């Protein structure tokens, strides 16, 4: 059976309810806004974050209307952040399709991103749960803070794994952590269960980002970005940080500094990519993913209330690690 089908099996009907609510929230009858919202809906992806919210809620009680509204709100917040990120990064593609700012323009993208963000808040208000509101508000702050830290890190001449993880923890990991927190809060789980679920989400989010970063060292139309795209944007990710810190190659370090200064050529990026692959950077990142997988499995083994949920969450982790886009 396809892994995504295994992941969805415990919550098939509830996921359909989520999709219906999400699509309704992005429906509009007026001209340009309607067009842009349709564009956003059609590039939806696998909806991995809502799936996680529903699975965690199912494990600790059962999916209810609060769970569904929370999932819609969090996914809308994430969607708005991506629309705005594409403007900040001047990205022309998102998930292999043209970004909103590429199809329309930056003004439209910013305004529609704001509309989607407001719609997220509206859906959260329907939960009448102040703890969920606080969690998602904190998530919004963390996502923005992470972007600013990432921008400021470009000016940092050090090749620090600690800063790399700090950025992830305020961006991708914060997103997955919030999914697990919201899922538990929606079914009134106890404090211990909430903290264990949050840690699971944080580790899962770090795995997700490391997998994304590994993609940058291979050229693939499926992924939707060229090799070295992160470096072209001034970002040094875990594989190259390991290669630089383990070899102290002065020539490659200078190219890496040029990456941070946005003063690097495509030829130099290609050299740095090859250097990373030839000096164990990919293998190191993969080892880190497997270490985090073990931590995630400890949560699943101790907290899963049924074999079906255990199988689903295990498939979820392995999908994140083994996905090709």
C-alpha cells in the first residue's frame, strides 16, 4: 500500500472534512482575489501538517470540530507565510509551480498573503480555545523571527551548526511542534502528553528540514528548484557546514563566505556542492536524520494508543525521510 494511504488510514474521513473546510475558507467570489486563491489551492501539496494534527488528536482522544478548525487555521498560517517568503526570497517557483508573485506581482502576493493570514485567525477564533490561539500566535512570531535570524546569519562569517539548528527550531520545527501541540490541545490532553507530543513534532520538523536541505545538492525537476539554490540565496545548510568544519579547506571556506555575501558565481556554487558531496556532507546529514528518527520512534512506542496509529505515525516519519520532493 502506498505510504500516504497508510498515513491517512486512521483519519481518512476526518481528513476529507479538513480538505472541505480548507477549500471553503479559500473560496471567494470576486475577480482577482478569487483567481489568486484558486492558484494557491491548486498547489496544495500533501497537507502533511494537517495530517499530523489529526493523527495526534486521534491518538489522544478523537478528531472534533476544534481539531478541524485548528488544522485549517494552522495550514492557512503556513500558506500565508509561504506566499510572503516567496516575495522576500524573490522565488519564482513553489512546489514546482509558479509562485504567486511570479504569476501576479509582489503587491498582489503580499495583500493576498495578508488575506490568508486573516482567514487563519478567523478559523482559530471558531475554536473558542485561548490555548490554541496562543500556540498559533506564537508560531506566527517564531516563523517571522526565524526568517529574520536566517537573514542576519548571512552576515555571520562563522559556519555554525548551532545557528543552523536555531533557525530550524524557529521555522520548520516550530511548525511541526505547533501541529502536535494544537492536536493535543484540541482534545484536552494532559500537560505531560502535550510536552511529549511537542518534542516529537520538533524532532520531526528538524528531520523534514534536513531532508529539504539535502535536496539542494541534487538537480531534480520533481523538487522544483535547481542544485545550489539555497547557496544562491546566501544559505549554508547542514551538509556543507559539516564538510567545511571537518576539513577546514581554506579555498572552500572563502567560497562559502562569498555565498553569505551574495557574491558567488554559479561555477563556484557547483564547486562547493561537489566539495560537500565528496567530503561526507550528505552522509552526515542522513545520520542526523536517523538519530532524530530514533527519538521519534521512542515517542511512538510509548504514546501510541493503537497499532493503527503506531503504523501511521511510523509511516509518516519514513515518508518524511525518504520523500523525493
